[in-house]
C-alpha cells in the first residue's frame, strides 16, 4: 500500500537514507502528493505572469489563518472557488469566459458575474440628478442574433445608481451550469443598460473591460463548486484540543529526539512543507508552505490521559503489557484531530483557484 500523506511529506522533506531521496522515489512521492491535491500534473502557469484578482486574495485571507489553515470554513461555499477573466476583450457589453477547466462531475453551487461599474458619462442636465438610477440586465447568449427574444435568456437584473463607481455582482448560475454540461453552448453573456422606463442608455453607463482598463478591474466570473472530495475527519482551528508539542531545533537533534520520543510518549512534532523546496512555488500563490505536523512516540502501558487514548487503545496496551495474547502490538501514535488547509493557485489556463483540502494538518496526537 502506498504511504500516507504524512509519510510522503516525511519522505520528501526529512533527511534519511540515500534510497529514500532517490529521483525515482521522489518522483513517485510527488506524483502521489499531487493526487492528494486532486491533480494529475502540476500546473505550468508561473505566478509572476499577472496579479491574482483582489477578490480572490481577500477571500483567501478571510477563510484562512496562518499557513493556510482553515479558520472560517462556513464562509466558503463548497470546497472550490475559481475566478475566470473575460476573454472577449471588446468595447461592447458582451463577455466570454472559458470554463473548460471545470469538470462535469463537480457540483455547481453558485456563479457570479463581477463587473466594475465606471461613473456614467452624463450630459449637464442629467448630472444635476444625483439620485438617477438605471436598470442593468445580464443575459445568456443563446444565438448570435441577440436582437430577437429567443436569442438570449435573462439571468439577472438590478437597479443601480448611475453615479456610483464600484463593483457590481450578478447571479449567473443557470448559464454556467449549461456551459459546464455542454461546452458548445457557451456563447457568452450580454449586458443591456436601460432607463427605468425601458429606454436603452448607449453611452451613459460603462463597465471596465479587459481591453481598456487595468487588470484589477477586468470583468470576472467567480464560480463556487464542490468536487465531493472529503476527508475522514475535518476539524476547524476554532477547536482548541489539548496539544503537547516538541520543537526540533536543528537536524542534529533529530536522532536524539527520536530516541527520547519513546520516553516522552505520543507527541506532535513539526513537519513544515515548503512548496519552493518541492518545486511548487511557481504556481502556488499562497501559502508559501504550511506546518503539517506529524505524530511520534510510544504508546506503552500505562496510557495517561495526556496521550488521549481510546478505550480500545487502553485495553490493547494492557493486553500487550500482560502478554495475555501473542502478537498483540502496542497502540499506534497517530493524529486524532485533523485540520483542513486552503491553497490559492494558478491553473494551466491562468485562472486563479481557491481550494480547500481536508485532513492536511495534524491538530493533536493520540494513541489508537
């Protein structure tokens, strides 16, 4: 059986015998680690090519704490958030977003069109009306002839003040669901601006475009999905379980700590995953690494409450100590609390993805 995630990290990051660091073993370990992150190959998009959308950066910092550990999981709808920039890059109010990276198997939870509304170019008489409003409607393009009713489908409509200069968000979940099920149906979006009386406003209302404005204001689709990848036990960082922790000061002390671990009992030890060290810093935006921790130490009789033993582990340690049954080993020191982490990264199409991964950090250790 292939090693666990903790064993993979120890193999990749910790010193050991020469065969443990051979190119073949390292390659296999990295491949397996990519599978844990739901990928076949590492994305090739370099982080330096462009800035991630500020919305995605803000969302990442809202749901995560130190080292990417989840602090507010209830704020994230599903376990994956993607941002797609407009590929049409024209001056008209038509937008196109390439969603080909979304798998059909993913559950579409919500999709939003984010547009940066610029201040309207108003005539002198209209400028006097500070509370002037307009109606902005977003349509899914069904046919190239959008002048006919059957050529488009209404997705969202809102009443907006003309004078505002801010981001506006429209729900487009139905269109995105169609596009992910049938890529050929993706003909883009059309935005129509009208007065409250239904008259079109041709040049008064403008939205930033990918062609004429800074990348921080480019039109964007934000998609919330769930790929139903779930761990066995996910805990949030708001829990504060009893944790005994030993810090390894330097590599020379590791062998000494290994020998003393049996005397100290089951403890949690640092295990820092440096994405630059394993060659992933080119596509991961944040975090630059995280502390996965690992559990080490003996679970010998008598098991104290500080070792957080289960009843089964307590009985097993007694049977082992009394030699009542041949071949019964001592209980194992393993994580009994696991936290999730979040990665913010560029995929192969330079879309920014925020993804949550369960059971990635050992929160505490116990005898099992």
